């Protein structure tokens, strides 16, 4: 009886000790989750996108912060015609476009956007893992920043910052190929679009490198007005950019 009584006392004391200890917090739910709408696209593509989502969310949040939509709507399409339809601009020429982030309605003053989605063309599945990673991060930045993007923000800014978030660091063009100006919308959409995107990307990298990533974010929020965001005028800023490119 004494042994049994001692065992009961030990069990009661052990239980009391455990109950007095603070409970471990439950695991936190993911801050952002993907909702897939599969419209008959390549069977491998949703899994490839899902595998890249955590890294894409981390890359976007590291630059932009975490205050953006928790649900990430991703649409995979089975035909080029359906891809065009899902973008909301079926008459536009989407040839060569792997993915695009779109919204049905945006009100920057209220920081609201509805009908947001990242739409993937069926050809996106042919991309390498590295290319898919860049495309997803680029479009996810547009998704995250949509409600804070001024309607008159220049595309060299919106596309350049999206590439800054998405692309790994690369070489600069050197003194022999320093551009005289930032790319126009027509150049970004034209046959030399890749080179135009590079120029926008180089400018975003320059601002982040010389003034810091928070300054690049301020420039984005200021719709590309450097005097407001960086305290410098356009002519001076472009000259500094060109010198940075030539290094």
C-alpha cells in the first residue's frame, strides 16, 4: 500500500508540474496560401508552381512587407485562347507571354483590388525551373503591390521593381553599352522588350544599391518621382545611374 500511495503522489505531482508549465503555441498558419484554378493546363504545372510559392512569397515579403492579400489565386490554362480570355483582355496579343498578374478592379485610394489572379499560359510548363521561379516572383510582386500601385506609375518602374524582386543579381552592361534613358512602354512591349526590361531592372538595382531597398520602395510608392522619394532631381539621378552602369 505504501508503494502504491507513493506512486500516486508522484503521478499527481508530475501532472501538477506539467499543468503549471505554459503550453507551446500552436504552429502559425502560413501567411499566404495559393488557391489553384486549373482549367486543363499541363498536369505538371500546378505542382511546379506550388513548390515555388513559399520562396516567391518570401522574396516578395522581404522587399514589400507582409501587408498584401493572404490568398494567392493562380489560374493555369489549357489553350492560348483560354489564357487570353482569363487575362480579361482577349483581343490583346499575348504571344510569348508565359504568365500575367491581372485584376478586375483596382482602387489605389482605398488600397483595394478585386478579382486578382496570376494566369499561366500552357507554354509556361516548358520553362526551366529557374525561369519559372523568376516569372512567378515577378508576377507575385505585381499581385502584392497592385492596390498600392498608382494608376499613372510608369511601367519602367513597375516592371523594373518586379524584376528586382524576381531576378538574381547579374552583371552590368559596362561603359560601352550605357543607355541614355529609361525604356518607354512601346520598347517594353516591342521586339527588343528583353533589352528594355533589362534597362528597367538595372535602374531598380541602381536605386536599391545606392540608396537602399527601402528607398526603392518609396520611389515605387511615389510613382517614380525621385525628388519626393530620394531627394534628388531627374537629371542628377539619371547621371548617377549611368555612372553606376559603367562601373
